[in-house]
C-alpha cells in the first residue's frame, strides 16, 4: 500500500516494510501525483490544507490522525469509505507530565518566586521555616485532594503521579465506579466534591456536552484556596467566569494550557487575570508510539480486524 507520512511525524519508512512510504509536507496539500494513496497519516496539518488533501485522496482507505482529538479529520471531508482513527493514548505521558508541572508550579508558589526574582528580592515569606499546611493556603501536594475531571488514560496516569506525590485522587467521568484503582464520580456529583477540592484538573475533550463545563456556578463551589488546571480543551471552561473568580479571589489561582481561541488574542482578558499561568498548548505535541499504532491499524486494514481508536463519523470513538 502507498502510505503518506507527514514531515512532522517521526515515523520512519523503515518501520513499515513492504509498503511504499512517501513523506509529504504537512503544511501543503498532498501532491496530486500521490492522490492514489490508500493510507494517510495526519499530524499538524491546517484544516483548510487537510480539506484539500481529502478532496484529492479519492482512494484513501485509512486516515490515521496522531492527535488525540479527531476534530480535524472529521471536518476534513474524507470519503465515507475511509476508516478514521485517532491518536488516543499517544499523548498520555507528556500531557500528564505537563499537568503535574502546572500543579506544582501553583502549589509551590513559583509565580510569586518569579515575581520576587524580577525585583531581585529574596522573599523571606516564601522561604525559611514554613508550616506544612498553612491555614487557608495550599502549598504542597502532600495530603492534597485532587479532582481530575476527564478520567481516561491521561487522567489515570496523572492520578498515579499525584498519588506518588502524596495526594488523594478522585476521578470524574460519565459513569461512576472505579477506574485504575481510583474512585470515580459523575458530573452530577460535583456539588458534593468541589467544596472539598484542593486542585481541580480538567482533561475534557471538545464536545457539545463539555462546552463551558466549568462554569461560574462550579467555580464558585470551589474553596478560596483551590487551584484550577486545564490541559484538555479551552472550550470546556467559561473563561469570563474564570477571570472573575481569579480577580475576586474566590479561587487562589489557575494554570491553563489551552484557550477557547488559539492563538489567544493579545487583548484577551486572560492575559491580565491575577494568579493565572498560561502556557501555549505545549502539554502534548510529541506523540509517543505513533508508528506502533499505525502498524496495528494497517494490520486491521489488511486482515479485516478491529481498528484501534476508530472514530465514527458522529465524532465518538468506536
């Protein structure tokens, strides 16, 4: 089979023996000379370019996205006969690592330390003798109550990291029970959970059901010492309500790796919100295991087996 690999992916042609592998420019439509390709790997191609590629690939049978979210390949308009697969699981380690970094950044008061450094000030209130659990403040993940909303592979891996740091973790998912050894509640149970939460981490996908899931009412339910971290999708947070919560001090701080509009406009209120750390969607960006996932789905394509991370045209993984 002819397989098109973008120059943004580190999948080596040598890892796909027996196939004709063509490397293409991810920022440009696939050349017309390769319109007969049966397999396309997508990673980092702009939507308008991907749509043009979809129009050209009239024989494509498998589209393997390396992004966890299938939004782009669903919108691109590939022919109905093509199987669409997402890159779920390829970003688990890096996103969980970044989420933990943001959590530690907040609780260990690194923003305050950075501000002191800019002033050339050795702040005795940050260093020296400190209580482990000061009244009304969270300064460690030891004994912290962490609520992870979106408890898939990334959430469960992050839970293990938090447990290693001494935290107590509860997951939030569409169905309650236990996952990976952790208790899981539903969003309907959040009114009981939020007032007892020290750190709320969101790892929610973009979906009509998750639109502004963290709204003003839920932000208000958090205690004043709580921190919020979002490494899912920007659409899942009511950003105006978040700015208000930070400005009023109803929560202690937040860190976001995503925004409802990306790049975040220079005049967005988020930039000047107090006690907010912003990273430019840098949690993932380095899929791990893309070659192995592609080989699994190539075997399924050739042998009529079950595809990994297959996405239905409705948008939900099969």
